[in-house]
């Protein structure tokens, strides 16, 4: 059994749909993901999810195939991946973390 901590990757995404979705609606849509994803931040149309380096490719594929949130058709586009929240928000302009959990450990 390995005692190493997992290496996290943060995937920035943009969500386009007929209206602006709430954080809890996006969270509900992500709960069906095969690689377990954590919604680190979501505001307006942009967000950030956390996964491990081993599940990163599967997570990106899941996000790119996502086509519904709360029963409404959406288009989710992944913007990029980073090893830290700071770099992801700097590079891809993801949602800021105002009002979010300070640990970012909110499992789906």
C-alpha cells in the first residue's frame, strides 16, 4: 500500500447554456462522473474541478461529453489543466473562490 499523497490536477471549464446555472445544479450534474470529481469553484459560466493525475484524461473526456445540466442542453468546454488552483485561475481565468470551502475538499 502506497503512502504517497495523490497528485491533484485542476481542470478549468466553461459552461454555455440557455441560462446561468447555480453551483448546486452543476454539482448535481457532476455526481454521475466515473472518475470522482470535486467542484472546487463555480461562478457564472466558468468553473474548476479537481481530480488526480491518474484520472485526468478520463475526467476531461467526461466533461467534454457532458451535455445536460438540470435537464437543459448545455455545452461544456474544458479550457486547460494545471497542477495548482492559483495557476489554473491565472492561466484560464476560472472562477474565483469567494465563498467556497477553503480546503476545496467538497466531494461530489
